[in-house]
């Protein structure tokens, strides 16, 4: 009598996960695309802030960031449109935005950036929450809605990051440095019960897949796709992996 291989579904899932992790960036994106919300819970989008040009203009041209103020706003708006097209306007979407950087950039650019961001809220009918620290993000995940009845089914981050943290402020107050972040060691404060089973999470910041994604899963119990390498916001409607990088959770 032939013996059946043990736990074939589990083995197949492990093989698929390894295959996805090893795919080149373009192939991986084509295969699984952007995350899709599951269930009737809340989808959270977090936008970090832009650098100031007064600091970035002091850098070598190839190293400059955020020539346009809306690098992390436009892709969030596009994602809101996608979610509403896929799920309908009844999908609860909360948009967390790190406000201080947009206030300083508004002064530098001489444009009403805060009003423009609020106009996205008004047009699409989403919940806009201004945040000022990584702690604010954690507090919203844990207590922003009645988590007993409304779980988080999706989370995405658009902004600067390194392998250990979302850097919500980068090169805005201090050139080449951050004064507001959500560090991977702070993730343990997130309540696992806040997330729905199978919640889809992804960071579009640089290097997140190199460490923070693993800490996210350990803390929350759900995977977060992150970049091995840098991400590129040259087309602000669709951030992509820079050449040589790939997605990993």
C-alpha cells in the first residue's frame, strides 16, 4: 500500500511561498498584484510625509527625494479608488496621514496641501485620520473602531522606510534623518485580535522585507509583503521595486 505524503496542502503552500519570494520583482507583481481586502472589515492606508526641498537640494542629484510633494498621497488615492471599484463604496477605508510634514512642505511650496488632502477624503468619502507619531498608528489599529466587530482586513504603507522602521518623517526637519517613525520593536504593542485572519498587508517603503516584515508577522500574526531593496515612486500612481529587488514577506 502506498503511503500518501504528509499534509500536502501545507507542503504546497510552503513551496508557493518560497517560489513567490524568489521571483523577480516584475513577475511577482504580475502574479499576486496589489493586495485585495477580504471580508467586510476595515482597510487601513498609511501615508508618510515628504522631505523638504531645502534639504534635498543639497544632495547629489541621484540621491534626492520627493521632488513632488504628493509621492505618498497620490498612490494612496489611487488605491482608495481601486478598493471602492472592487468592493463598492461600502468598504470601510481609513486613511492615516502623517500631518506635520505636509504642513512644513505646504509652507515651503506655498500651496494648500492640507486642504488638497482633505479634498480626497471628501471626494471618496473615506475616514481621514491625521497622525503625529508611530504610537498614533498603533493606537488606531488597536482602538480606531470597535475591533470586536470590525477587524482590519488590509493595511498598506506608502512612505520612506528602512529595514527596521516606517520613517514617517524623513529629511523634513533634519537632513537625511527621521524624527517620527514606527519601529519594528514597537510592533509588539499591536493587538493580534485587531486583524482578521488572512488580512492582506504590504509596505511600499524601501527595504521593509529585509527585517520588518518578519517582525510584523511575529507581532500581528499576519504577513506583510515588503521590498528586498528599494522602491521607486517615479510613477506616483504605482510604486514599484527598483531593479534588482523583489517582494518578500
